[in-house]
């Protein structure tokens, strides 16, 4: 979770540690990076680099997938507008 706050080198380090018979789920919100510079963060860079690897899937959630207080869904929709 919070993968948008990883640097590209940190994401690569994490992803290349996957072992046999294991699964990796990386979660984050590309619109909420707290990194200080404007460069790409690890999550966005991973999607760009790995988009053509067939064994890797990217799932993009929307405000309809929010499982928090109803007000959080409205906040997400307001920022998206």
C-alpha cells in the first residue's frame, strides 16, 4: 500500500525480490504521491515499464470501488472533477 510514495529504484528492488510460489500485490494511488520532486514515482514507473509483461496485471479502481465512509467517495469524485 502507498506504492506511489516509492522511488523507481525502491520499486524495482522490491519487485525483484519475489520468490518462487509467491504472489505480490502492490497498491497505491498515482494521484496522491507525497514524494518531494516532480519526477516519476515507483508505481507509475513500474506500470510504464511492466505494461507489456503478460504475467503482470494492473487494475485501476474508481470512486465506485471506495469502501470507506460515503463522504470519502464524494471527496474523491470532487477532486477528479
